[in-house]
């Protein structure tokens, strides 16, 4: 990244500005704005998140907020109620109170003498959720949003319930916020009130996983703030981005296809990162794109920002399987609209262990190859082909990687061959020419299953001539949700069902000589919590299909070869690494007791933020365990340690959440401990259970 020190506007920073809410609570803001804004007001851009602007997000914030401010904007970074130096308690994500607070912040900004009355919102992850959700409330000053790594559907396309199946990231994210929401404010800002504010947070916090488990089906809890419930509510321009390695790769194209406002989409090869910090690379000059967006929509500059394709995306080339990539080879392609006129759905019939040629080949008069019948009773004088079956072991999924990759520690899926050993596998013939797909593949299955609660995980892989298999996309479906995630019903064992599994969107090229592989399994642990019992899945391959969104290779890319500038930003504030970082992702198996474990460690070490003399430490550990093929033996654990130290002030917060289950219940055991120095000053334990709801 190129750090820019000479910007069009000289700026000043206000480290702590209290913004009053209507109920008397004050939120803490950090503001960067042009010095000239005292006499020449500018638009304001808000980032609104719970990740502690003074310390834990300070280095990141210092790269992009001063940069944007230096182009003529008041950049305002606000800690959500109950986090950082903001008063109150953070009780859950995306609550009505949170959104009301955001509206009040925007109204306050619009009234400041240094603001010209126009505002925008931007952010990644929570900050993007917040911007999109607030945009749907149509605050009068909001003229545009810039969002990265987000969803419009909190239930089906977030870290909670993919295809109606419980994701392990439901526990992991709950553990993250259990820790972030119980940290103290800095006494250098709030003074002697810090202890009372800290204890208020710890006293009134509950493990969020409890609430999330109480809503296992799509209900009003998830519908609230899910913009997909009413796309028409968003009335301001939207610049949306994500990455193919991120868990949030689907929402960009849904917004492009459903919003009726000026909109642009950008999808790179990245994990859960801003595009200018993108990993895997190539990172791009995203902040330059953001400034152009704000210049047009907040200042009225006619700069052509809406010219060119609606969607710009990275078409990934084939790569060997790896848990981490420094860069993904590929090229930028553009689509004029979404859905794109360039993309056509090509449906392939399945046969036992094979992916057939496209159905359109047969419609054009070609005959089927042996084993490629597609209709019941087509062969053998009315005798239907037998189904192919699988009952997957719990080990399928240990190399799945993280639902939302952060690329640290390495957390992408590894070689799928070991996973395929416990799966139904369907391979295409070696490709005779290059194939590119762009969009969401779908699998339609004619199936039966032996238990009333079961799941299907579908994986699409690129198989090289040497046999190595790189996962390209995947999808999960809880079969009790065939009629909808809001109205689950037990599956009738032995009954034939039609099931459609939608895989995550992707842009991927398959070279000649490679095969396309579809793999089906009945477990995907620890990515998804397994059903109460193992189940035998029978698939009538002749009546099942794989549909691919094919982008013909002779279509124009509609993009220059290098459409983006070099990544750039403001120089980050200085920090000093006082103790080493640690990152681990280890799969362990004990072949005596048949115990299996995935251990994930992410430790930032102790870091001093030099300009405020504050030492900050963060260590997160996740462990997912199982025993043999006992589906009720699985457990997940999220443990965090947060530390803040300056001179004699030495605070530590430790949280631990453990999730287990039997056939009928989930069990949550959690602890929260607060320390001043070595003295524990707060401790609380939770031991609660929640009924399984056909999960």
C-alpha cells in the first residue's frame, strides 16, 4: 500500500466528541475533518461499529478516515452504545435501539456548523450492516452508502443458519461479541466513571448465543433489519463490495438485482477485508473509488462514477488447494447489469458418480451416453435405476476452513480429497475447453433420507489432472426446511423429496483437462452443527441435476486490464509489538479414543498504541471436538482474553462459551471474569439449555 501524506485538504482530528442521544446516553465519536470546514462546511461520512475506535480499530481507522477527510469530508467514527467510550450496554446485534441511535447521530452531524447538511455511511461487516439497515429507514440527510462484506438476509445468509443449518460461526461470533461488549472504556477519556461503566456492561451482558439459539427458524427476530424483506425501502445510492473468499459473497449481486436506486457492485478474490487491504490479493485502490463515489453523490461532481459496468468482479483462475493464498491469479470482468445478459444457466444431469453433458446437448438431438438417463423408467423396460447412497462420517468438514475467511490464521479449505472419501462424488469428463462460471451454482436432488432430521452439504470442486481438488463453492441445506426456513417439518424417512441446494456465488475458471466435481455429504462438521443422528442419504442420480451459471469465454470483459489504481491510504498511527503474535489452525485425531479436534488460535500479542501509551492484548481460541461417529458428542468452545494496560491501570476480561447438545437440547455453559491487575473483581456463570428445533 502507498501511504499518502499530501492530500487536497489539511485536516484536524477531534479525538473524543460526545454525541447526546434522546434518552440521555452519550455516544463517543472521533472526527477527522478539513480545517477549512469551520468556515466552509463539508459532507459528513459516518462509520458506526462496536470495535473500539481508541484502541482495537485505531490503526485501521487511521488509514482510511484521515485519507477521506483529506479529500474534503468530515469522517466520523462512532462507537456503538455500550462499546469503547460510548455509554450504555451492548445487548445484541442490530437492535432497534442501535438503529435509532444511528439516525440521531446522522441528524446531529447534519446540524453541525462544519457539515453542509449531507451525510453518507460506510463500513465493512457490522459497519456495512449498519449502513444498509439505516439506509432502509431513510433518514433525511443520508445521500449514499458504501458497504463491504455484508448481508441483506440476517437468517439465511449470515453466520447463523445457512440453509437452515446451524453454523459454528454462530458460536464463534457470539464469543467475539461477548468479549468486545464487556471491555472497559479508557479512563483517559471518561475519567473516574470508567469502573462504573465497565461493571454496568458486565452486569447486564448475556452470552448472545443464547438468544440466537432461541430463534432457530426464520421469524420476526431475523426479519428485523433484513433488508431483503423490503428492498424498496432503500432509496439512496449504494456502492457494495465483497470477496469470493468471504462468507458474504452473495449479497452484492442480490442488491444489484433487487434495488431500484443507482448502484454499483465490486467482488474481488478477498476474504473478510476492505478491498484496499484485500487478502488474498490483488488489493486495489478502493479508497480512491470511495472518494469518487462521495464526490459524485455528496458533492454533485460529474466524474463518471456511474459509467461502465454495474458489476466489476475478479474471474479467478485455477489454483492448487491451499489454506492461504498471497494472491489469486485472474482478471477483472464487467457485467452491464445483474442478472447479466452474458450469463446462461447450463444444466447437467447426474448419473452414478458422473456429471453428464449439458441437457441442452440432448435437446439438440444428441444421444445420451451410457448411464446418463434422466427420467424415471427410461431404461430397462421401466425399471428405475437404483439410488446411490452415503452416510458421512463426522470427519467430513475438518478441512472446510472458516465460514468467513479472514486469511489469518490460514483458514481456507484444503485439498478436498479426504473430505470426498466420506461423500457421494460426481465427476465430469475432463474438460476439452476452458469453462468460466459467474454466479451461484445450484444442485437439484431427488432423494430420500433415513432420519426425520438430516442435512445435505454440496461442494463444487476444481479437480486437476494430478487428482488434487480445490473447493470452488459450497452450500448446505437442512432437509427439514424444504418447505421454508420459517416452517420446518420433520422429513418422512424413505419418502422421495425434491431438494434444491444453492451454492455460494463465485467467479471461477476451469481449464482444459480439469474435471468439475460435485460432492454430497450428510455432515459438514465443524462448519455446520450435525443432526442428532447419522442418516443414510439416497440420491436418485438420474433424476438430479447440477446447474452452472456459465459466462461464455468469447464474451467481452467490458473492463480495462487494470481498472483500479494502487492501494493507498493515510499513514497509520504508530504501534509497537511488545510480545509475539500467534496463529494456529490444527486438526488433531486420537486413534485410540477416536477423539477428533480442530483448534484455532488467533493471538495479536501485546501491542502498544504509541501516541496514547496504551498496551492492548487480544487472544481468541476456538475448539471443536467430536468422538468417533457419535453425533451427540460434538462440542464447540470460544474463549477470549482482552487486556488493557497503562501505568498502574491493568484490566483483563476473560470470556468462555461452550456449546454441546444431545438429541433434543442445546446446552450453553459460559463464564465472564473481569480483573484489575491479578484481582478478580467480577465473575458470572451461565448454564442454560435451549430445545433443538428440527436442527
